[in-house]
C-alpha cells in the first residue's frame, strides 16, 4: 500500500504539469496547488446541491445531474479567472495609448431651462418667502 501512495503522490503532480503544458499554463513547480481551487469549487458546489436535494427529498435523478453541471460551471469559472491572460496576437495593434486631450468640461447650468419646464407644467411656483411652514404631507 505504501508503494501505491507514493505512486499517487508522484503521478498526480506529473499529470497536472502535463495538463498545464497542454493548456499553455505556466504555474511553476507548485502546479498541483493551482488545481485545488477549481476542484474545491466543483466539490463544494456539488456537495451543497446534493445535500439540498437530499434534504428536500427530491428524486435523486433530478438533483445529481444538476449538481454535477453546476459544479462544472463553477470550476470552469474558477479556472478561467485563475488562468493567465493570453498573449496578444501579432496582428493586434494594441492599445492606442493614453488620451492627450483633456476631458470635456460639463455644460454650464442654465436656470432658464428650469423656468421653461416649470412654465409648461401645472405646478405653481412658490417663492421661498411665501412658503408656509407646514409639515410635509399635511392636509390643506
């Protein structure tokens, strides 16, 4: 049994590094720790959904496939987020650089716009010195 455990300890990192090379990912010597995050995401998501399905006493054929698909989606998202960015293509011109022009100034406020809007509406304009001191929502 000790020989089998040793084979697993040596075989799994080798296979993960081979997978890294196939996917063009370079994580250095600790490649197996990179793969723990997507695997844990898959296991955690699938476990939560299986437990929830079992607690609600739903037929297992309904929640087990859903748990597997959702687990794969979450693991794929982790993998996509943790993977390095792809190198830009040779034909890609790249970013055009920082803008040299200053941002445009906001337009000046024009009170005549509000006067025209209020004139078109049926709201009576109340001057501040004419306003009554009534609580908001009080009946007239």
